[in-house]
């Protein structure tokens, strides 16, 4: 699937699911309710994208990452992008490589 087709599919799904894309945070999606259908769809798309590229984990951060439940609430209150969800796909996959 080409990048242009993925972008079109993404915006098509957003319009069907009623996701709001605010002009203030262009590219950010408000995924409400937390853990609902819109969040699950965005999560599945992010995980599918992650399969295509691998990135090394960063162990240097002093702050703990947000839990998946916290990310769901943040995405509902503030909005998030697909790249915000990438770190939550296959949480134990980095042990395999």
C-alpha cells in the first residue's frame, strides 16, 4: 500500500469514526472515549506501521513512560499522533532482537 493510500485511508477512517482534527494541533487526533473504538483503530494502525520500521529503545530517560491507560486519557483530553502510540506496540518485542 502506498503512502498516499495510507494517508487517504487514515482520513477516511477518521471521518467515519467521527474523530476530531483540530486546526490548533493539525495532525493530532482527539480519540474519545479513552480506550474506545477510535483509540483502538488508531492503535492498530500505529502497530501496523511499526512492523515496517524498527527503532532502538532509549534507556537514558529519567522519567517513566506513560501507561497505556494514561495515554488513552491524554489522547482524549489533549489529542495525540500515531507516533505517540508506536512505543506501546509489541512491548516485549525488543527482547527478541
